[in-house]
């Protein structure tokens, strides 16, 4: 199976769609956002820096991401394909990612852009709730993903929380970062002939079908 990369604005559904692919193809999901959120819990200089940067909606320094991505991709479970989400996020990262892939002997695979309108992203951002115990993701603004009880996980009964950057102010910065820094990398992948685009304004199942079609094409 070819490796999959998602490029999409904040709360477009990268994590949600990655879950669907994992269920079907059993490949690992590598999210720099998830890795950085773990680092942000550390009581250290780097932990504090990452915590504050994430809450502000800005990007963390490139150098921090390089080592953690290369270390993660070296693991045995990536040998048969992986989904990468949240990296690269700017042109420098895209160029370094090409170097990392070369060093590890991996192909870029398929790069899938999920396009979603800004108004819909705002609704998804403000409604996202995550289980602090099993990490299941819900959305109180979207009937199809809403938990039965607003603050309780349907699966394990854990408490649901909101991410520190899931507010309108941080969203504006995250969205601006996407437009300024991330959109330019789309051209980088277009030139390599590995780019696919999907309409992410639709419901989860329809988007998943569109993505699966791309995965199954040669
Ligand atoms: P990251 O965690 O990557 O955040 P993001 O790109 O903003 O993406 P999200 O995790 O918010 O959303 P998602 O697309 O996974 O959406 P989800 O599926 O949850 O990065 C966070 C921060 O880390 C960055 O701001 C930056 O500071 C730092 N960072 C990360 N990588 C970095 C890098 N490479 N360099 C520098 N800094 C980096 O869905 C969202 C919600 O919508 C959920 O509630 C879900 O249930 C709902 N939903 C999903 N799909 C649908 C649908 N089709 N219909 C209705 N509801 C839906």
C-alpha cells in the first residue's frame, strides 16, 4: 500500500479520516499535532514552549518537528505504509521531508488535500470534544458525531474536554498559518504528480468513500 499524506486546514477532518483508513488497512497514523500535544504535557523548557505555541495557533519551530518525524518513521510499523498528517506544514518542512524519505528509502505515496470552507471549519473547531480517557473525538455541533450526553464519552464513559486551541481566536491564527505557509506546498506535490483533492464539506462517510477510491487507484 502507498503511504498517505493529508494536507488540510484546521479541523478539516484529517484525524477522523485517518481513523477510517486505520480500521480498513491497519497502517499507523502519524500526527505531528498528537505528538506535540504529548510533548506539551512535559514539565520542561521544550514542554512549556510547545504548550504555549499550540495554544496560540502558531507553528512550532521546524527543527523540533524534523527529529520527531524521522524517529517515528524509522519504527518497524511504518514499513508497510503509513498516514502522515500535520507534516509538512511549510515549504522548508516539505523539502526536509523529501530528504527524510530518501534517507529511509520510502516513497512519498499519495498526497490528499481535503478542502473545507472556512465557516464549516469554525463550526467543527468550536464543537470538537475529545475523551480524556480513550481519545475518541466527537462534535457537539454535528448530529452525526455528537455524543449522547454532551460531556460524556459514549464508548468508555470518560469526561470530554476541549483542546486549548479550539477557540475562534486560535482558529483565526491556525487558518492564517494554513493559507500563508501550508497552501504553497500543494504546488510542490502537484509537480511530483502525487496530488489528489477531495471535497471535505461533505459528511464523514462520503469523504471516506472518496478517499478510499483514491487509495485503491494505482
Ligand atoms: P494539528 O493537531 O495538526 O491541528 P490541525 O491541523 O489544526 O488539525 P486538527 O487536529 O485541529 O483537525 P483535524 O483535521 O484532524 O480534524 P478532526 O478529524 O479532529 O496541529 C495542532 C498544532 O500543532 C498546530 O497549530 C501547530 O501549533 C502544531 N503543529 C503540528 N504540526 C506541526 C508542524 N509540522 N510544524 C509546526 N507546528 C506544528 O475533525 C475536527 C472536528 O470536526 C471533530 O469534532 C470531528 O468529529 C468533526 N468532523 C470531522 N469531519 C467531519 C465531517 N465530514 N462532517 C462533520 N463533522 C466532521
